[in-house]
């Protein structure tokens, strides 16, 4: 069966060359590579075109304003392939990634989706803290419930067609509703932990907040609920309850200190199991606090606007 690697990008001039180098270094090359750009004006398109002019077997499609769902669907359609591997520009697949993620689809006709792994590649202590706060290790992954990220996944075209492709309304969390639709349709998933792409965690606090705010907003728009939203809202309610209650009985304010200490200890201990850096483990609870806040604000906004799926932004 014909294979293809498909991806989307937007304003990725700083990352596109490393990504294309990683694709060119694959131990097994796909039959086609399709890149859909959403109208970058920072030199991304020119860098890809320069590779094509130099003989690289790439296909570039520019579709201004396309979100990742629209871009991925367009790439799948244009690839003409039966077996598709998906990753993101900004990630760098390890040399054997394509071989490992496409292999289960070729060796077992009953497999519909292959979930690969995405390993953080931090360069600073804070980036290591963000990774330890937000990314489960391979050992923590439950293959039965793991939802693959668009950073590292492969699937059959017929499965993609069965669910109507990626949902065009989803700007920020397109892989989650796509995965859930596949599961609802009865697609068989397998987890391939050795199909790994590496990516650099978000370093700026504001961008970290926005990243998870958008994920939560998209989940709310898609009527998707996870346990981490229960935790985030419950934690907020408990904090507010202790804060307001302390105005009537001040010892309750001590509860806020105890709650903060328990929160810090829980997340620091989990992070310590995920990272060799003690400093990163101690910083990880701060990253968790940012993510929990983003979940509350993002999900709340998504709830308010999900009728008609609300306004969109990149």
C-alpha cells in the first residue's frame, strides 16, 4: 500500500529546516511527503520551496487561513496514500520513527491506528519542569486508553474516511475529537512506544498558559470532558471556599497554606519520578498551577461559546 507522511505548518521558519532534515534522515522513506502551510509570511514557504527546488521529494500546498484540521485533511486527500503518518513541524522524528509507526499497519490488517510516543527534549531547567509536569512517561501510558497526539500517529485512510477526517471546527485540539471519533467507530488502536518524535516544551509562561487554555477551550466546544478538568474546578472551588470562609473564621486561611503545600508536594514527587533534575522537579508544581488555571479559564470560555462552536483564532 502507498504510504505518506503528512503535516501542517504556520510561521515555522525557525523549525522547518530541522524538521525536514529529520524527515530526510528516516531509515525508511514514505512514498510521499505532503506539507500544507496556512499562509506563512515569515519565510517558511520559501524554505520548503528551496528544498523542493533542490530535489527533495516534497509536495507543498499553501492554503491561507487553514487550521490544522483543514490542513491535515487536505494533505491526506492530496497524498493519495492508503497508510498515513502524521506529525507536527516543531517536532523532530527520530530516524526510525516512520518505519516503526507505519509498520503495524502493514503487518496486521486489523490495526487501524498506531499511537506513537512524543518525548520532550528540554534545553533548560524550566523546560524540563514543564515536561515533567505535563508529559507522562512511556511506562505511565495505558495503551488501552491512550489518545495519540497529532505529533506522532498513523492511521488507515479508510478509518479517516469513516469518521469524516479531522473536525474542521477544531482549531486547537483537533487530535482529541478525531481520536475519540475513531474509537467510537470501533477502530483498533495499538501503542508503539518506540515510534518517537522529540519536541521542545514551551518555555514562556504566557505561551504555556495559552497552549493549555486553547486545548481546554476546544474540548469544551467539542463537549469533551476529562478528569483533569474535574480536578482543576474542584481545586478552584476549594481555594475559594477556604478564602471566603477565612473571613468568618481565620484558621481556615491556614488551610490554604496546607492545600498549597500538599499540591506542591504531590506534583513535585510525581515530577521527580519523571526527571533526573531535582531543580526541575521542584519547579514542576508551578507549571502544573499554570496548566490548571488555563484549564479553568479555557474550558469556561469554551462552554460559553460552544453553541455554534463560537469564534475562532489561530
